[in-house]
C-alpha cells in the first residue's frame, strides 16, 4: 500500500531549506525511495510550509528515513526551523481526479 508522509514546519529561512532539499535530492539520486513530493505554503499562516512526500510503502519510507543523507538534512532543517516540525503518516487509499 502506498504511503504518504506530511511534514509541516515553520521557517523564516525558506531559501536555505530549499537549498538543503536540492542538495539532498542530488545526494540521494538512485538511493531514495520517495516517488514524489508536493511543496505548499499555508496562506493563513505566513512562514508555514507543508511538504507531502509519497512512497511506494511504509517500509520504503522507513528505508528512506534511514539514509544518512536524510538524517543529515533533517538535522540541518531543524536548525533552520522556527520550532519543531509535525509529521502525519498516512496509508494512501485513493486519489481522484475531479
């Protein structure tokens, strides 16, 4: 079953966070298990961002999480965040194009 992880965080350092993400994508090419990512900004909460990351399965997400590069970006993002992030771990049920 596909798996979706939602990461919500606040930062006043978005450019640096995005640069970290680009570096992570380059360093994990061929190793990462994430299949897609949607990046959003909350219109009602300035400086709040929500990333939705899709994986083939929960197990694949945990494999991705265990990559040293993922651990490193997580630590670096925490330093740039204005508070702790929140995570939602969701089993994907259905997507509908309307």
